[in-house]
């Protein structure tokens, strides 16, 4: 199997991998994979928002290594979130879904 990347697509067309249109293509790819209208995408996005702690804030007294780890987790989800270009309604629904997942995880544990 050959894995498709923006770089391979650009090089095969003799273009720069980060040239005109590359970011738009990446936005489109993220949106296609994580389409908020798709129920599986909704479940996965809510789970990832919960798992990465995207909507949680570290409290006082967190060791520096733990803080760096949780900041990194949130940054990874933040990259995905940035490319989705969610509407206000979709963003609000994701926050509510992530909170529900966080509550379920705190009561019953994580997968």
C-alpha cells in the first residue's frame, strides 16, 4: 500500500508541497474524514476531545512533566480542531458531547 500525502501529490505535479492550494486541500481532507454530519465522526471527535482534555484546564500544583504532557495532548487535538472549521452550532454540540464523555469516563472509567 502506498500512503497518499500532500507532499507526494505536489511532487507528482511538480509543485511545492506547501504551495498554493496545499492548506486548502488539507482542510478539505480533515473535513472529509471528520465530517460533523457523520455520526461516527461525532463519536470519535467527542472521544478525542475528552481523551486529550481539550476542554479541561490543569489545576494548581501539577508537576511540570504532567503539565507538558497534557498541553501536548490538547495541542494535538487543537490542530485537528483548527482544520475542521466548525460552525458555532457544531462547536457547541462538540463541547456538550465532550463534557458528556468526560462525565461518563469519570463515573465509569476510560476505555
